C-alpha cells in the first residue's frame, strides 16, 4: 500500500504540477495511515480470535469517521489546502486503499477457510 501510494502520488504530482504536491500528499496521508493500521489490526485480531473481527471493524469505523472528519477540517481550514486537488486526492486514495484492504481481507478469510478444510 505504501509503495503504490507513493508511486501514484509522484505520478499525480507530475501530471498536476508541483503546485498541487501538498494537496496530493496530504490527501493521501490519512487514508494510507488509516487503511494500513486497520489492515494490520484486522489481520492480527483475525489470527488470534476470528470472532472479534466484526467488533474491531465496527469500532474502527466509528473512530475513522471522527478522525477523517477532523482531518479534512484541519487540512482545509487550518492548513489552508486548496479544495479541489485535496478532495480529489483524498477521495481517490480513500476509495483505492479501502478497496485494497477489502481484497486483502477477502484473501485472508478465504485462505484461512481453505486451510481448515
């Protein structure tokens, strides 16, 4: 996730121009951090006690709602990022990274189920 995010951020900056570098990088940062931490915790909890994964995911969902709301507000109002490039970057990374996390979970759950049969 990290390498892919950094690589695509560099491509986006090359395409959009250096003027958008801050917005692209800060739009990537929160989704990358949240998806990475969420994935590591999910995998760890699943391996220890699969029955606890749903509770973890629900708690993480609420925490992420609060975190992302605060993050976007701070980036736009305090840091003063330009709206369009920041929102485009944030949205693209949010969707892509959570899709990747969902696919990783699917792979984890299927591999464990197949191992048990």
